């Protein structure tokens, strides 16, 4: 069920029976010469909408701009400052809770959002407003990703390329795949990325001239379809698991005994 296409009475029927919402989040940022800037948020939305249709749970509109300042040197990249992003996500999450949603799954497809979404989830849980959890599609199926790609790369690599070949092939510049590989960095991390345990980089351009990592020529639509189906299955299972939990059991555990001040 897609929230924005429903009327308010239809949504009142939903919250009378259910209390879970799926929120897709991504970014609008460079993904090399072969993929559109919309890559992350298109993947997140496609997975969220698919899982929502399969389960009947509520899916919200997509958050298209995320924490992407580390891609700022490349044309077109948009970003929100981290505090503003966290406050924005927390604000609309509290809106959902006001309407009766107390479990939220952030369907995320951008690594730069992860830490901040978990912080928002902690805030909401501490206030006992909602239980919100961040879900990253590729982290739900690491074995599948590792099995089908020899040199994957964390950004603009074959896994994202394959997913976009499946989701929206017209946006993939297949004639640019070799250029993406040859102009980026195939092996990651390299010897310069970490120095004696310290990350020696802040921005994507510090590691790759064209903004991407991995071997993009290893991507195919068939691999993208497999990734999509496996990830969607994991998301469906997560939604069903979360819906089956009691809200009280999802909240923070109490302080261990004796409770502070209990012997005064």
C-alpha cells in the first residue's frame, strides 16, 4: 500500500489494523559515468514498493536526498548536512507515530545514511515513540553478492549496476561500463586507503578519479534480478518478524536491579 496514493479514510482503515510502515531512503549523488545520480533512491524505492505490495504493509514516499557530502566534487550531487538529515527523518517518523505507526523500517540504499538512521532509531526508541530499524539491501544478502561478483566495489560497482539493469535498464549507460572500470579503482581497499589503522580519505574522489569502485563489466540484468529477488525476500521476512513482535518487547530494557535510588 503506497501512502501517497491513498485517501485519508483508506489510511484510517489501515492503522486500525496495522502499525508498520516502510520508508525508502537513498541519495542523489554521482555513480560514475555509467549510472544515474538517482541510483540509490531508485533501488530503495523499488525494493520498498515490492515488499509492500507482497505484504500489504504501508510504504511512504521516498527520501531522495541523503548524507552525500563525500561525493560533493562530482557534478549534480546533492546532500543534506547530517544534523538536518537526522532531524528531518526523525520529524516525519514522529508524524507516522502520531497516526498510529509504531514500527518503521528504513529501507536504505546509501551507505552515507546508515549511521544517521540508526541514531534516529535510537532517539525514537528512547522516547518510546516507535521502533525504527535501518535495513541495507546488500547487507541482507552478503553471500549472494560475494558469490556472483569477483571484484564488487562498495560504490557504483557491479552490484548497483546489475540492480539498475534490472530495475530501470534504460538509465544504465552500458557503453560506459569499461570506461567506468578503467577510470575508477577496481581493487578496494588499496594500500593508500588506510595508514596504520587510520582512514586516509574523506571524499570519494580521494580514492577514485571517476567516482566508482569495482568491475562494472561483471554486471548483468540476470544478476540484478537475482539480487533484487533475494533482497526483497529478506525485507519481507524482516517486516513479518517486526510485525509479530510486541511493542513492549522492542523497547529498551530496564536498568538492572537494584534500580537507582531504590534503597533510599
